[in-house]
C-alpha cells in the first residue's frame, strides 16, 4: 500500500509533467522516464504485493511476481524478475510451442522476436506497445548472441557494465511504453541530444529524489541481504516502528478518490 499510495501516486504528476503533449529537453526526458520506471514498478508490484497479502490472509500462497528487477545484470535476467507470471506464461505457451531454442539459432532469434511482439500486443493494439515489444525482442536476441559469444571465447562482461547497459535499455523501453504516440517517441528520441534544462528542473529532481529514496534504500537492503523479507530479521520494536511509520505516511497521503492501478487498463 505504501508503494501505491505514497510512491506511485506521487510520482505520477512528475511523469505527466514531462509526458504531456509538449516539447522536452534530453535531461527532462531522462528524468521523466526514470520517474515512470519507478512509478510503474511501485504501482504494479505494489498491487501484486497487496494481492499476495490478501490471499495469504485467506490461506492461499500466490506466486512471486517481482524480484528486484532493477538489479538485473542482463535483459534476460530482467525478464526473469519482472512480471514473472506473464514472462513465464509467454515462455511456456508461446516461446516453447514455437520451438524455443531447439531448432537452430535463426529460429531461436525469430521465436524470441515473435514472443516479445505478442507480449507487446498483449498490452494493447497501440503502435507504441508494438514498438516496445519489438524493442525487447531485439534486446533479448542481442543478449543471447552476446552470452553465447562470451561463453565461446571464455570472456566475462563486468557485472556493473552489464547492469548499466540493461537499465539504460529498459529505460528507453519505458519511454516507448509510456509515450502517447509514435510522434512523441520520435520527438523524445530526438530531444535526447538537447541538453538544455527548464527553470523547474531543480525542484523536479528534489521531488524525484525524495520519492525514490525509500524504495532505493529498501531494495538495496533486500538485494544485499539476498532476501525480499529482510525486514523480518529486524528486532520486533524496530520492525514495528518502521511499519507504523509507513502506515501513518499512507494515511497522510490518502486521497478520497482512488487512483486506479496502471495495469488495470490491461
């Protein structure tokens, strides 16, 4: 609930400020897309966490749907961590029946492309979703080619470089996903070479940093501990204070009119 009410719903106005039909400079496209990457993660993983929690109260264990995706060192690993229920469904019911990687390299790359194209279409018939699916399909092809090349030559890519490349690739994909039209995709891509900053960039960055800080701190803690339930290792009073503070923050940010979850439209 904290992810949704406090983080995602307050990141939304920052995203709208950049993605409304207007011109934007490169730094603002980057900041707006970063805000959207955090918004869609907090919104979607938050609603999955709520669903898992409610189900657990009724005695049901639902599958984990997010596992620190923004710590993935490769695109292939990102899709093992992001929207796991959809990515495993696409693998089991599209990629494998198409032949998977059993019919040679060319067919494997084709199967990856078809699977991600259909994954994009699953979100809607918009050309931006199709482009997002094609982008990730091409990325997975390149990822597979690179991993096979590294194995062949017994080489390894530095972990930090793999992580950085993956996150930049994913962020550009989020721009494709969030853009309202192909024209906006073209405009925003061209704007990446415009390094001017509007007068309101400083408060924008400050707001983004304040909203990102709780999530980043928790995720780094979970990643270093290798456990999504890292808070359970805290002393009871510390855990109670943390949870109590989160509840009070949720109440403080609560609005009478509910803000719908992003993925409800799909």
